C-alpha cells in the first residue's frame, strides 16, 4: 500500500484556527440579522434529484451545462450535489405545503454548495453561502427588505469597497420580446463578437453582457437595454423597490447590463461586488423568481431571495480578531500514577458538569511541562492533583493553596464569582 500523502481535492479547503472564529462570527451575525427580521433557519439535503436543478436553475445556465457534481444512486436515479440554495428551498416549500402558512414564508440557510468550476482564489468547488428566501408575496417591500438585510450584513462584517448594482428583468413575456431584439442586434454584429458569445446567441443572449472580450463589449454598448422593455406594472414595481431602498438609506446604482447567471429570475435582480476581491468580485446577489415554485408543481407563488459567499465576505473584510475561549481550569497530576490520573480525570469531569471550561493533561508531561502547557493555554487556575490533596494554583497571581481534592471546584467557582 502506498504511504504517499493524500491531499484535499482541488477546489476544497480545510477551515482551521482563526478562520473558524471568523466564520462563527459571520454565522452568528447572519442569525441575529435574519431571525430578527422573521426569517427561520432551514436545512435541506446536500444532494437532490438532478431534475430539480435541471428544471429549476435552467438548462441553458453554466451551472446545469457544466458545473454540477452528479452521481447515480444504486437504483439508477440521478442525484446532484446542490449547486445553489433557491431551488431546494422552493422544493421544500412545495413538499411541506408551506403555502398554507402565513405568507410570506421567510427562510434562511447557511450551507455548503458544490460547483465544478476552475478553482482559483475566491472560487472553489465546495464553497459556503448564507442565503435568505421570502416566498408568497410580490410586494416590492419584500424585495427592498431582503436587500436591506444583506446590506446590513455586509456593513456589519465590514466588507470593503462594496457596490450594490440593481436592475429589473421584467416579466417572462417582456423578456421574450427583448430577447429577440437583442438576438437581432447580436446577429447583426456577429463579426465583432467573441466566438463563445456567437455560439450562445440563441441559447442565452443576455450573458453577452458579462463578457470581457473587447469587441463584444463594444457591441454591447449599443445593444438594446432590458429596462426599456419593462411593462408599466414591472416598471412601477421596480420604482417602488428603489424608493424603499432610498428611504432605508441603502446606496445602489441602477445597472441595466446586470444579468444573473440563473434562468429563474423575474423583475428585481441585484448584486454586491467588492473591488477588494480582484477578479472574483461578486460577494452576493439575488433577485425575484415569481415562476419557480409553480415549476416544481406548487401553486403560483412569488419569491425573492439572495445568497452571499462566505469565503468572499471574509476575504473582502478585515480579519476579525476574536479572543480564544477562556480556560478556567487545567487539571494536572503531581506524577503520572494510575490512581492520580483517575482522580484527575474525575475532577475534570465534575468541573465541566459544574460549568467550568476545563482541560486535562493528555500527553504525559512532567509537572513543569504541565504548568508551562497550562500557561500557554491561558488557564486561570491549575489544579495539581496529588496523593490525598490537590494544590490549586492561581496562574495570574502565582499564589497557591493546598486543598482537599473534593473542595477544588468549589474554590474555583467562589473565586470566579468574586471577579
Ligand atoms: P450565485 O449563486 O452564482 O449568484 O452566487 C452567489 C454568491 O456565491 C456569489 O456572489 C459568490 O459570493 C458565491 N459563489 C458562487 N460560486 C462560488 C464559488 N465557486 N466559490 C466561492 N464562492 C462562490
């Protein structure tokens, strides 16, 4: 058998040390902000029927065409590791009859997602997103509120150099009219476009707005804009979303070239970018998806949501310094006899039951080694368990007293409450 080192797969990473603290902080802020606004946490499975994403995310999208991790279960069914969170949430909404609850139903998640992408800084194959979805109301206040909540999270985390871009894609009908006009414009200028854009004129012409190919960009400058094709109702909806963002004091720029990479959006779409991130500048984004629940066999239900990348949020804000958890008691032994080790183990267990953060010597160190280890861990007290007594040492003052072992916890707790 080979004993060569096995590494984590390409595009994945381990979360270690300080990163754990930063992620916990992001999770706890997300929870405070979203649950404070009435969003409930939801967990969906890591994999779903492939059909869910093929139908929901859209066959013409990059995600479905080339980025899904798909596997077969033993019975010939096709499963896919979730590449995004909206389709699973809509599936759960239908499956659990949530349309019978008070509307809108507001749900949030913080989970890992999987896309088979070219791994690079800020782009992974397993990544994490915090997301929020509000189903069951087409009120523009739902859109504005969701955007305000993401904005609050961005501000609280200290995301640097962020811009919020906002647009409306209108309804499926007005988009169909627009699509034809855009296709005509692209066909008329095919000679100047990148080959990959020409190949996708019929499949997904809107993605031409995302290209950085200079010829394509020049053609897109004179392309018709979707915002000019909105129906009166959609234009009014968009105006109200903007007004509410204005009264909430959230700055944004209207960007008529904004197209999101997923097919299900209608009306409002938005994206947060941070120039602190370099090439992968998208921190989070989302929009309204009024037809999606129906596509999964549910009643006609409007929806609105967003997702933001955990890695990108953390990369675009200054590191948060959190103090390591306090260690109240370190239990050492005077010498490593079987009896003393047992007494020490029992003492540590009782200390934990009494609510003290406690660690115990686990590597057979000498007494000196134990004390220096406890010092490195920042322990407040060290209990040195001996034959028939225990020495309790205060690591801050250096003072120590000899006690009956079964009074040690009481002594630490009393000192604790005097603090
Ligand atoms: P999307 O679902 O594509 O709109 O992505 C929403 C957010 O998820 C993006 O703005 C990124 O912050 C994050 N994201 C998407 N794909 C990846 C990836 N492969 N690696 C890391 N973060 C990602």
